[in-house]
């Protein structure tokens, strides 16, 4: 069961997530808010209404018996992502943008008005956080949609000038991780967990080494320059099928800076701007097949799920083995702050590894 948390914190989480949603649609015109019909993105005009519907349906309606602000039938017909198939979402009789925002605000107000006293009960503590994290997932999708559709860079209130984080260079080398017994998954007493984290159980981990930092753009460019996309031996059977079907020869948003010759310099499209390829940022927008092919070319392999979690959260014991303590975060148990990582999209891009 989720630990009870303060109503003040829950309301702040709701408001923070909603601010980010608005920031990601502000400044877009009606045509941009609908966008082209693609398999990989939703119309933003529909998706922001769906975010509000998720809270309303699962909290206000299912748990507490409220009727929809719109009417249950209209809300379900517009925003139920299970019943409304992806390719029909551009053709729905959507509310106007003003009406959509009014619906979003009405749901948010109702959620906040329900919370009384200093501490929420365990049920609200879980389901409110679940709703917020669902909205967070969609704001990631909104950010991805703006990248995919080459919309202008969004303007976040908490954005930072990350110039000094873009000139610090690579971080090469490997770390040896000891083997031993590890508790994989979430502790039953954790403040929050998703169902796919239930529950911590012992796994045996063999010692391994893992890179200190992610593969950089510069490292990946070497793979391309040495013909990695053309070397069949670098690709799994499924990867070969994907490469041949898509005719991929470089990451999705890389642009050759020499008339199309992939052996030369690269640019990158970031939102609606084309910039010089940041050499020491982590390579992004590659598929699993491409990551696997890079590792085969480099004489490496991708880490397993267990190895990821051990490397991030495990600690050695006094004898150099894998200890029993499991950190909450990669940097320790201290709640995340801006100096720990590039959090909440504040840099509006990656930063040097």
C-alpha cells in the first residue's frame, strides 16, 4: 500500500504537471494542435483532453461516483483511449480549444477540492500520484510530438541555461560491478510503485563491467563512418529486417552536412532548428536494433534489466562484493535536485555525458 502523503504535496504535483502540459501546447495554432495523422503521435488537441479524462474517469467517476463535467457518454466517446482507436482521433467532434482547457481546469479543480486535511488517505495518495505520473508520461509524448513534427522549442518556466553543461566533454571508461544477491524491483513499503515493479525479489547477479556514461554522438558517428549500417554481421536477424525495410543509415534526426555522404560531418534537427551535432551528448533517437548493432561493432553488448538496476542502485559491501543496501536514486537517498541530473527537461535537450 502506498504511504500517505500530504494534500499540499499532491496539489502541488497536480499543478506542476498541468503547467507543463499547458507549456507544451501554448503557442501552437489550430493546425499544429491537430497535426498530420501519424502512427507515432496523437493530435495534441485530443491528447490534452484525454489527460484530464484519465483523472476524471479513474478518480472522480470510478472511485467517488461523480458524473463527468461533459456527461459520461460524451467524455467516453471522445477521450477513452481504449475505445477510441488511434487513427480516428483526428476525426472526432472535439471541443474547441477554449472548451478543452475549461474541461481540464474543471477536472483539476474537482480533484483539488476533494482533498481535505493535512494528509491524504492511502487510496488518494496512490491514485492521485498515478494520475500525475500518467500526465507526466503524456508530457513526454507532447515533447516527442513537437520534435517529430519540427514544432518550435517549447518554453518551460523552469528552463535553465545549460551552456556550461554542453562543453564538459566525454566521460570514457568502465566501472566494475561486483556480483552477488540483489533485490530486484520495488519494496512493498515503497512510497509509490507501478504494477510492473511488484515486488522486490532476490536475483543472483554475476560480476560485470558497465560504461561510466552513455554512448556519445561522436562514438556513434565512428560506427557510421566505418560502415556499421552496411555491415550485416553487426545486425541481428530482426535488426537486418528492420534496417532493410526502413533503409536506415543513421539516427532519425541526424542530417549529413556534406551533400548526403554519411562518412562526413553531421548536423542534428532539434525541434525546428538544425544545429551542429553535439559530439559529447548521448546518442538518442536510435532503436534497440541500432543500439545492438553498435555494441556488436564495438565488441560490447547491451546491459540487461537486472544489470541496469544493480549499476544504478546497488552498493558494494566492505569485502568488495554486492552489498545488501539498495539506494533509492543513483546518487543516493537524497531527493532529486537540479545538480543531480538533467531533470524535468530543464535543458530542453540532453547535455554532455
